C-alpha cells in the first residue's frame, strides 16, 4: 500500500516548476541513517545553467574537484582520490558531459565543460509518507530527525488517514501535514509546514534510547554540501521505477508500473519475478519515462537539443 501511495503522490506532485524524486539518503555525518521518501526540488537562480550541462547526475567528486572551465588540470592534481577511483569518476563525468579529457605530455588532463552553478538549487522539501497513521512505526523519530537536522527547507507528512488533533500533537510542530487520496490525486493541506533554516547548524540524531540520545552536530557547510548532493541525486534519478520484465507488465499514463493480470500498480522489486504465480518473462514495456519527466517537470531531457528550458518561476507546493 505504501509503495503505491508513494508513486501516486509523486505523480500528483509533478509540475513544470519542480523536480520530484524518491528514496534519497539524507544522513550527513552518518550516511544511511535517514532515507527520505519523496524530495521536491524547486529551481534556484542558476537552474537553467545546471540543466544545460547534463540531464544526468554529475558525480559529486567531479563537482568538488579542483577543476573548472578554464585551463585543463592534471587528473592527479584535480582529485584527492586514489588513481583508480579518480579515473572512474572522470570516466563518468565525461560520459554525462561535465568534464572534457585529453592527454598532455602523456598525462591525462581534464577541464569542466561549464562552470558549475552553486545557486541552482532553490528549496528542498522532504515528504514522509505514512498512508495509515494507525500503524505509525518509526514516524515520530523520523520526523524529529528531520526537524532537528534542518537539512530541508520544509518537512511534510503525507497520509491517507483522517488526521485527528491527537495525531497532530504527536507530530513535531514544524512538520506540515497533507491528506492525500491516491485514487483521485486530491490533496488537502491539514497543516502548513513551518520553514526550517538549512543555513544554521543542525543536530543529527544518531541513536535514541530510553536513557540516552546520541547526536552529532552538523555545521552549515556540511549541510550545504549534502543539500547539493541530494539535489544532484534528485535531478538525475526522478521517481519512476523500471517496469518489470513480464508479459503482464504495462505502464500507466503517468509512468507507474502496472500489472495487467492483477489490474493494479505493482512494486517490481518486491512483487514481480519468480515469486509471483502469474510471472512470465518478457521484455519490459516501453515506459517512455524520459519523455514524461521532460514534459511534466523542470528536468530537461536533452540539454544539447533545443537548449535549456526557460525557468517559468518558483512555485510553492501548497
């Protein structure tokens, strides 16, 4: 249920003024500590400059390397990485169009194809999905983590449940609440989120026990670096999963994987394959995910074609 809820919400949140992605790591000092269900990325002033570089995620070490669009730099000088790792990063950065590579005096050198825009990210909004508030699991702890760290500009809880005052009292006050119907795509704002301050120091909750809470202090620079990494991941990844390689596999009009046999949206990673009694191996259907994402969001599929899309303005989510 939660998977289908999440995909329906992503489809409903798509807009030409934002990028929607799902399942992104949001731990800073302890990677893997927190996975955000849905991330909404709104354009900053330099968004068009970023879209003009590549439709793909640019490797973080390439962005952080001592290399720009001016004079070419030896790879060994540009990257503070083991040679094999540096070579792999360069290879990928060249593939996505961010770096150019050549050899001078027998040494590999690189330069950036464009200056990386530091101001391309506007707001980042984290959405935690919990369709059934009757089985909250670790919801409160997850939302406390997000609020204490302050990595995102806003944090929202999305649910299909009727939200009572008792529910609201258990949810950290800065967290906004949406009631979302995955069947109709209708969304009701139960409580507006309170903006957080990503530019201020934050507290990352590592572990909570009855008698002790382990935390790490996270400075503004570390948060800014993580926000850029999340934005790059969101821009390159999106939210649509690969459809299953099954004869019954198909895609909805908005690109969600659907099973014609069971007549519903499915989770290919958990519900499809040899464990499904109706599974019959076949080539996966053409989902046309890039076309849908290009038409429905701020992401640009072919930056070298018609050029970067003109930003139409910053929209709010509520």
